[in-house]
């Protein structure tokens, strides 16, 4: 029959497969990725759901995130308490959404949440300024940043309320199909890619 894994119960594995876009083997592989970040904290037996949370400093140091200007926001959005510290469930959710198997609308939803820095369910000019500064590594002047943000709102604000709703954001992505192209971590798009894409959106 071969060796049987003893990390999770069958019910746990079934639940993880139902809630993510991963196979059983991929879930186990990601568990070991999580455990490798802090072997002294993460037990090899998760059948009793141990209360383990790894700090953002460890999550943000992963190769998939460490060079990403949005690494802290990504961790905050996927962490249960919004502080960037992650349980195994948070970790699996994050990688599931960032995987190529996740549907486009789900990626768009989480991209919207990542850019919504003040968590008010809209992307306002202040959120856009933070986004543009991160994307361009603070290489633009405040005046240039303001100009870019005003153009984004002008181009994408369908209901003219001065901010972007999720629907506005999704519409913008439809006009810019490369934004969510398959990638090991879609939010790692090079700054010039998204900057160019925001400033000169493709016509429908």
C-alpha cells in the first residue's frame, strides 16, 4: 500500500482540496514549504489543528515575495487578522489564489483588496498614490504620481464618484488583459509593465 502520510487526517486533506486549487500532493508540498520557514514551530502532525502562526518577517522572506513591492500587503490581505502573520490555512489560501489554476475573477478580487490600502472597499486616490509609488519604486515626483492617479480615475471610474469600486477595477482589467497573465506570482509584474498599462489602457 506504500507509506501513508500522517500529517493531516483524510478529512483535513479533503477539505483543503475542496477549498483550494491544489491536489493532495501539492498541499503536502506547500505544507513542507510552510514548515521549512520555522521547523521549530511547525509540527509534523497537524491532525489536531495546532495553533501555529508564522510572523510576516518569515513569510515576506520567501523567494516568491521577497522582491515584490506589495509583499506586505499581500501577506496582510491573506492573513486572518490582517497583520501579515499567517496560519497554514492562510498560507494555502494565498498560494491557491496566486496559482495559475485560480480563475481570473478571483485574482482580480484579491488584486483589488491588495491595492485598497485603507480597507474601505474602494481604491481612492490615496490608495492609488501608494500603489504607483510601490510600482515605480518611488521614482516619480509627487506631481507625476498625482497626474497618473488622476488619469487612472478618469479612465476607470465608470460611475464618476472619484474612486474605483471593484466593478470599476474589473472593467479596467478587461481593458488591460495582460494585467493578470499567468505568472508564478501575478503581483510581481514589473513596475514598467503595470505603469504603462495603467497610463495607456487598451481599448475594448
